[in-house]
């Protein structure tokens, strides 16, 4: 699953592989950041990074929930 992230910061003590396309992986060192990218392996690395996502996506999620429960 591809997730658009505003900012991704490595909070672990080692390098974290961040897959930004089907064929490209970037290794973030300790404390390094990546901004405005699509991340393909976010679920796998979530425990090693701090994630900021675009808040404009939040209303879309709330709209879907409202439609499901109406």
C-alpha cells in the first residue's frame, strides 16, 4: 500500500529502508528526514520512524465513516 507522507523522520538508532517506488529504496540514517514522498513500506517501518501526514486527507476519512454509519 502506498501512503503519501508530508514528513518522515528516522527515530531509531540505525538506518531505515524507505521504499519510495517499486524499484527505489532510500536508507535514512539516524535523525534524517524525508519530505513529501509516497512511501510503499510504511507499515513495515512504522515503529522506526515518526510520520507526519497531510491533514487535508482527514476529512475524506471522516466522510467515509459518516457514510458507513448513516
